[in-house]
C-alpha cells in the first residue's frame, strides 16, 4: 500500500520537476524562438550548485540551507546562461542549437572530470537529506513535503513567467522572436531581449536542478544527458511551443507514460527509448503546433464554453 | 610529440570521413543530419559481422591476400549498408519534413538518431563488443617456434535445435613453444588450421587510415566536380527551385548525396572501430558530433573544408591536451579533450562562422 502511494508521489514530484524544466525551455525555444539544445547543462549546473552548498554549509539549519541552496542553484545557472548566452546568441537556428548542445556536453564532461572531493566526479555524489528531519524521516512525509514545495514553485514560476510575457520586456521578446529585423527597426535591442530570456530560462532550469538534487539525494553526471534534453523537448512540443500551460500538460503526458511503462517488464519498457523520439518526430511532422499551440488551457476552456452546444 | 601528431592526424582522417557526409548533405538541403553518426555506427557493425562471421580470411590464397580481401569485403559491406540506410532514412523521415522548415527537419534528425541508436541497442545489445583484429588462417604445419600471439581453433558444436554453430576456442596461448607434440595435439582436436592474430604495429593502422583518406578525397572531388550527377548536386545546392525548372530530379540528387555521404562514413566506421578495438550502439554519437564540429571548422558545405577541418580537429584534440600536460603539468588534460573540441566549435562559430574554407553568404532581409 505504502509502496503504491510512494510511486504516485514520486510520479507527481517528477511531473513538477519536468514542468519547471519545460516552462524554462519553452521560454527560450517557444517564446523567444531560439533553438537551444543545452538545457540539460543548466539543469546540471543548478543541481550541482545546490549540492555543493548543502555539503559545505552543513552547520546551517535544514530549511534555511534548502532555500539558500535553491537560490544559489538559480544564480549559478543564470550566470552560466549569461556566459554562454552573450557569445552564442549572435548565432541563429541550427548553429545556435549545436553551440548550446556543445555547452551542455561541456558541463557534463566538467562534472565527470571534477575531483571527487569537489563534485564527486564520474561516480556521482550523495546529497545530505537536510529535509529529512523536518519530515521525521518517513519517506511518505518527505515526498509529500517535496510535492508541496514543487507544486508551489511551479505555480509561482508559471505566474511569474505569464506576467513576464505580458510585460513590456516580454512583449519585446515576442516581437524579436517573430521578426528580429523588424523588431530592431522599432528600436528594440534584440540581443538584450534574447539574453534576458536565456538568463531567465536558465535560472528556472537551475531551480529545477536544485530541487532534483534534494529530492533524489544523490546525483549522477550521466543522468544529465542528451536523452533528457530530447525528453524536455518532447514535452514542450507535445504541449505546444509557446504555451505555458501546455508544458504542464506535456509534462504530465510524458512523465506518466514513462513511469507507467517503467513498471512493465524490461522487454516492454526498453521500447520507450525508441518510442519517445518517434512520437516527437511524428508530432513535428503532423502537428507541429502541439496539443495547445500557442493557446493557454484557459483559452481552450473558455472557447469551449462559449461555443453553442 | 610526433607520436601525438600522428595519432591526431589519424583520428582527424576518421573525422574527415564522417564530416564529408555532413558537409555534402548540409550543402545540398541545409540540414544538420544528426543521424549521420548512426550511419557510421551501422557501417561499423556490418563490418564487424563480416570480419567475425564470414570467414573471408579462410580463402585458400597466398598470404596476405585473404586478410586484405576480408577487409575489402568488410569495407564494401559497411559502405553499401550505411549508404542504403541513409537513402532509406532520407526517404522515410527527411523527405516529408523537407518543406516544414529547418528547425523541424533538425528535430526530426535528432529523433532519427536516437531511434537508430536504440534500435541498435535492441538488436545487438548495449555492451561494447571487441572488434575483430586482422588475423590469418594458417595451416598447423606452418606453425613453428614460439607463438607470438594466442592461436584460436574453430570448434563446431551442435545445438539442441539441431543446428551447428562455430565456436572459437583458444588452442595455444601466447608465448607457448610449438613442437611436433603440439601439432599432434591440435590435429587430434580436429584443428587442421588455426587463427593467428597478425600483430600490426600502430604505424600500419595509421598508414591505412590516412591512405584511405588520400585515396577517397580525389574520388569524391571527381564525383562532385566532374560528373553529371555532381553538377546536378551543385545546382540543387545553389538553388533547388531553379534546378527543378532545369529538369533536374531533385529527389534523386538528394538520395544520391545521402548515399555518397554515408558510403564514405561506412569506411570511416570500420577504420575507427579497427583502431579502437570495439564497437557499440553508441559508437556513432561522439565521433558524429566531432565530425560535425570538423565540418563547421572547415566551413560547412565545402568538401575540401571537411577534410581540412577533420585534420585540424583531430590534431588539436591530440596536441592541445599534450601541450597542456607537458607545459602546465596538468595531468588530467586528456580527459578534457571532448570539452576542448566543443569549446573550439563555439569559438569558431562566434568568430568565424563560415569556417576556414567556407564562403560568407549574406542573409536576405
């Protein structure tokens, strides 16, 4: 019974983490229209930054350390986004994709070659369970607490990003994504808009990384691989590029499918690795706008209510 | 130092083999064919099966003809197989998205790459397998002195289903002396002939790889610059719609380009796996990425550029860590060689996006 409960809690927390990753990727790829393939790098940056602080400031009380480590995760990922963003954002389309992919791989290689005492190297690293004492060391309570935190952070991120996209810098970003030259002629600085989106997106990916580190209790550099990147991409393509609530829908679909398949025998589960790129390719060919397109879930519900039955 | 330089050039030649396909496909349909590394891997696997199972080296011809022949057959199978897979992939996956925009095509290519990788895992297992090294099939009577390498005999075993499989068993260990008693023992065990590993020094492997590049480069150059199909390829790359109006069958030209690019990658696949001694479904991923970097360094779309870029990248990947280790005393420098390659890519993209030999194309507003 408790095993079943743990499975579903784990599933929901994973949906939350992937939602954070997807909305941040969506801001860069969907709203800003930059083809970015290195998001797993920012995710890893955040996860390792949070782990580093948790290990090196162990004297602080658990909840405070948790919050601080998440803030550091966001900051480090944002700085990473800025450093990579300024040189790379002059590139377009497929060149940008390859440069950012290269960046994501560099992060992974750097972590794998790090000294064992610093980031754990290729063997991975354990993250102290600082929230365990708060939850009096039961798995169910720990996962419930993480679920509450993830849901709250997802909601907060969604609201912040929605408001950002409706603000003046957000509208400028959308204008740049539609037509960079025209936006430039209107007096918008395209590079500044793109760097802003890139930094914001990487900060949210860093946040997802920080939560992931605390939730998993251990990191393996091999898990921040290109497959994960493609999975995030599948989420945003399924949900609809440029739609925030689409990310939630996409994350639900992908994570639930994966985790349910994970309970089937290995012979069936191993087909998932073939299946999900296939779904992505089919989506791109037959319904590139995804399930929701650029609309939000509320628009769909409203339109459906208004239409005569 | 010289050793590192030669190593770098060999690796660079292999990158160049793969980069040629990237560059030709990019030149003609502006698609970064992510799955190109998987064509390379597929070729390497076909070569693996030919070398391991076909027994070409058992042909009754004077040495070293059977060995050479076994490699010729393996290379041919690898090239043709990789070419066929490329044509099929283009037909099934890329043609439908050709009009859907470059990003959609690129995502499709990424997906195809993952699908092929994972299908290879399903078919051949995820574990790396030892790549067959050159070996000769020698008569037991011809053996004498002390054996330099392990000798293997072939044992036929009947399976429970009634079939017969051949298993290789080690009959003489390296360093063992061979006399009449040994020969008699081998005969008694049913081994009239045994496999003997041909110990090549690395100079041979390197020479072979670089020679193959030197032979292939002019052939490709000739195909692209001097044949009708080559002219059609250049026309399509210049302006596909105008080429169609001139009566060029674009689909045929594109298929042919994919075939040619993958054909050369197949050669690279076998060469790479022979030099590294193993093959696995992930074999194509990193060399594929590196070859793409090489194509960008040389100037994507340019055939001489792919060769120059490959050689530059291979040399840089070998000499830069060497310099860092010897100059700065940084022992771990070689573990970072992949990061160096990616950093080089980012630098080239930022400072000279057209590469060494590429030409600038103005973007129309």
